[in-house]
C-alpha cells in the first residue's frame, strides 16, 4: 500500500484474489446441498426433524460463533483465523462426505459451521483493512459480491452434475481443493492484520484486549437452545423439553447483551447499534433473509421431488431466476443515484412480496414457468435491494472493529436465514404431516407409511417399491401435501417481505441519495436460494 496516498497496490489486489477463493466456496455450499437433500433422505433415512438439522446445524453454529470469531480475528490476526478456518472446513467436508448416518452428518455439519464462522468475517474485515481508499474499497467489495453471485449460480450446477454421476457425499467435496489452495497461497500473498498492540493491564483490573470467553460462551448458549426449542415445537407440537430450551435461549440472550454492556472488552461494541445505518441495514437483512432462505428449500425440492427432475436438470432450471436477479442488481445500481436507499430497498421488498404471492398459486401440476417466474420475481426484488447493505455495514464501523462489525452483520444474516429454514421448514413439515393424517392410500402402512409421513423424499423412495397403482397414488397424495406446506411458507414469506419494506423505510430514511452504496450481495442473498 502506498504510504503517501493510502491507495492499495499490487499486493493488496493479489491478496483480494486469495480472499475470493473461500468466498466462492461458501457461496456455492448452500446451493450444492439443497440438491443433495433427496439423496440424503434416501440413503440415510433421516426423520423430518433430522433432515432440518442436517440443513440447519451449519447455519446455527455459524450464526452462534460469527461474533466470537470476528472478535478473535481482530485479536490474533485475520489471516491466521482465515487459514485455521480453511483447514477446519477441509477436514469437516471430508467427514461430511463419508458420513454413514444422519447423526454423523449432523455432527459434520456442526464442524463445518464452526470452521465457516472463521471465514466470512475474516474476508470482509481484511478487505476493510486492505482498501482504505473509498473508491478502491467499493471496487473490491464489488468483486467480492460478483464472486458470491457466480458461486451461487455455479453451486447448484456443480452439485447437480456431481449428483448425476456420483454419490451424495461428492457434493461436500467441492470445497476441498479450493480451501487447500487458500492454505497454500494465503501465507505468501495475503498480508496479516490485527488490532493495534493492546495496552498492558491496569493495576488490579482486567487486561485491556483480553478475549471475552464468557461472552463467546453466552453467544452460543443463546442461539442453539432457542432455535432448537422453536424448531422442535413447530415440528412435533407441545413438549416441555423444547419449551424449556427456548426459554433458556431467551435468558442466555439477555445475559449475552448484559455481558456485552458491562465487559471491559466485549466481543462487539453495542454502541455500533446506535448508528442508524448500521442497525438499519442489519435489521432489514435479518427479516428478508428469514423470508427468502426459509423458502429456498421448498423450491429446490419442488423441482426434483414434485416435477421429478434429476439434480442436474433441476440445477439448470434453477439458473433461470438469476436472469432477473442480474437485471435487478443493475437497475438498483442505476437508480441508487436517483432514489434514497430507503425507497429503493422498500420498493424491492414489495416486488419480492409479489413473488411470494405468486408462489401461493403453485400446485403439483402447475406449469414449470409459474414457479420459475415466481422465483425470479421473488429473488429479483429481495436480492436487488439487499445488495446495498454490505457497504453500509463495512463503512459505518471503525476500521479497528471491522472484524466484529462484519461478523455482527453476518451473524444477523445467518440467524435470519437459519431461523427461516428452521421455522418455515418446520411449518411446512407440520402442514405436510397434518395433510397426510388418514390420507395415505390403503395398502401403505407400517414402516413405509411412517417414512412417507416424515418427508417427501421418503415418500418418493417408498413409492418406487410399491406395486401397481399404490406408488403413483402415494406420490399424488404426498406431492399435494408438500405444495400445501409450500403455500404456508409463501404466505409467511410475503408477510416478512412487506415487514422488511416498512422497516427499510423507517430505519434508513435518514440516508440521502448521494450515500447509496454499491451493489454487494451476501452469500445467502443469491439466486441459489431460489
């Protein structure tokens, strides 16, 4: 970096190329897994709750540890933490690929979440520290967002191609060569950054800069029991244990906030939330991610399990909505200099709500164009506006808190998407089960009936082995129940999209037109989600 101008030089741009590698992997990962779900359901026979845990465990631990890892990276070095995460992600991907049971896969996904929590805050924080010039940082963040878009587009295609030729575990191996390349190149090409040398401990007091281990434990203790409790109650109905877990999560959440207010060296400075740009962007993202990612699992399963497509064919069709997303991002960028961010973002969420409304009309025999058009409208409206928030968050925080601020933003996004998948997925599963009570064709009983009631993937597997008309009749019944659950998720998504529109107007209306940032999406805000 040139000392006199503060502008990034060749080393910083080369380092950016290294940062884009793990970013690519994380953006591909979710799309790859969506298309593996039917195969996992067949091979490992998870229950409905276990299937949700397979999808959610990664995001839950990611959300629970992002703030911790962001603060840790600020202290021990962001490049070091990135490399630790790359190594952990490689090992966990190998474990996931060769899991022999649903329980083993859930555990491997948990390890992936722990490792993944080190990567995203490190990449954004390093960009914040490497590029001090606003225009250069805007270009760097634009490249970061472009790679996310490319990864989200390529993820389903790569996953579908692998699943058409290899076993379901191959979907997890996509990350391995990329993360190994990061481990080889980061020490040479990526500069290290950490917070300035910390002062010595004051006499008799807590050392300034000491890592807040109690806060880290509380952040994880707050998220896991809360999400577990709500998700289990939604799927299985009332039970004292998950209810107590949800209450415990709320209590730990309060304890975490209290700890961050009173600790000498908190994981995150809660004063950042007094910055309206920072808190507004995070709040809007959380609501929108709840709605959009909560619906993502339904659409990928619809293409494969209702329309009967192979993973590769379904992944190719899933690229169609990305055309609308690309157009929406371009339109948002063009209008950013003419409209206030609040108006632009609010309008986009209203468009997204129209997409959700269209989804309520999708049935088992609907033309393919309907769900693809609805998915395109949904994603274009939501993603086209949410791409504006990354620069808001990065620029609002002081440079020395870049890791913690980026991690806080990513935590909110991950938590929103995790809760969306958990709660909307649970609601869909509950509707699916309710619709099948007493509705299964005569002749389907015992273990086969239980498998069919758990998941649509299980029903498809059972139907393939039933004689005569039993198989087609079972598919007709279960596909109808599945689309009923899809409708419920779409209605909830519509409500949350409209809520995000109102929130965007209220929290971000203070921003003038000239401050509208560049379009930079986050990993879960990609076409892969539809």
